[in-house]
């Protein structure tokens, strides 16, 4: 099990573009059309399955919102930060 990060650790490690909302970290990715967002959500789902760390993913017309938290630990851990970085890689790659 991962340890919860302190507020200072979260602030220091939170990737650009991500925001903290209570016990979650959140980012909204923008796309030119719906199917690009769907494809991105599929990519994130595959990475999440490999990491065994599953985000909440909301697909909208030209954007996809990703929310991460470690439910078992009750907040934000290194696993969430790592998954956020992997989501960013999927978006950029």
C-alpha cells in the first residue's frame, strides 16, 4: 500500500496542468473532436490497467477529464502522481 502524500509533497510533485480538488487530482485534456478524446480515454484505460490504478474518466465532446485518487488510502499517493504523468505522456505521445 502507498502512503498518503502531505500537502507540501502534493504541491511539489503535482504535474503541470493538474489541479488538486480535495482528495483527488484532476486534469481536463482538450481535443479537436469527440473521437480523438475517445481514443485518448482508451489509451489511458490501457495504461491504467497495466498500472492497476484506475482513474475516473469523463468524456465530453471535445475534452476528457481525468480524476485520480487512491481510494484504499483515502487520498493522494505517489501512485496518483505517477498515473498523472503517464496520462500526460499518452496525451503528448
